[in-house]
C-alpha cells in the first residue's frame, strides 16, 4: 500500500509573505442540524470545541471545527486520527439525521504568514480582510481567483487556506504571484 502524501509535498515560497503547503490534514465534512445536542457532543468529543457560530472557526493547530454553512461544519483532526475520529463520530450520530465524511485526501491546505499576509490573500479573494472586518476566529468561504476556497486566521499574521486538491497547484502559483517582492499595494 502506498503512503499518503500531500498535494504539493510541502512546497513553499517566500516573498512579501510566506506561502507554504501545510501537508496532510485530517478533515471531516459534517452535515446536519447544528443545534442538535447529539451532533454538538460528537463535535466536542472529536475536537474539544463547541459547535461554532456563523462564519466562526475554532481551530488550534491541526484540531478544531469551522462553520461552513447553516448545516455544515468542517471538522479538523490530525491526519493519523481521522479514520478513528470519523468512526467515533458516525457511531455517536447513529440514529441522528447527519452525514459525516472523510474529505482529507480531497483537499489541500496552505498557510500564508507574515506582515503582508492580509494583502496577499486580499489580492485573490473578494473579501474585506481589513483588521476591522476579519479577525482570528472567523472563516470565509469564497473564491481564490477562479476556484473555490475557504480560509481563516490562526493569528493576526497567519491565514490557513483550504481548497480542492485538484486546484492545489493553481492556488499555490496564484498565491506565489500575489506574494512577489515589489507587489505590495499597501491597503492593509
């Protein structure tokens, strides 16, 4: 059996911000009634976090949960634990109208870090990324130029970006161009 590898094998680029492909990340899409107590307990057991509110991401390192829509969460767990966490979650949700699916290998994750991280992401996503409008603990689903993506902030100078694995090379190259030295716009 082959060993799992990330989409771009930890590719990185340093410009006005650092762009890094983060490697393997366990991800479970969880759909259901987000106010259901059984679902909330399954999320808490898997991540230690409560069910997030609208556009909220409760993530620490490679573990957490992010709001994706009114009936969908993205549950993040260490890659090595995703199968066990999914099995526990499916068992806990037995009898509840919910769906939990391992999407780890269908996604790629990038980190944008540095003082110009907001500017780099702001060039490719139609979202107000000013400090007044977007803070750590928030998530947005949006476009990254021509492809779908989602992103949140780990801290004031670090974004984590999730896209489909099939678009990983495009997103990496897009972020590299947005981070080229001399491309500063100075909006953030």
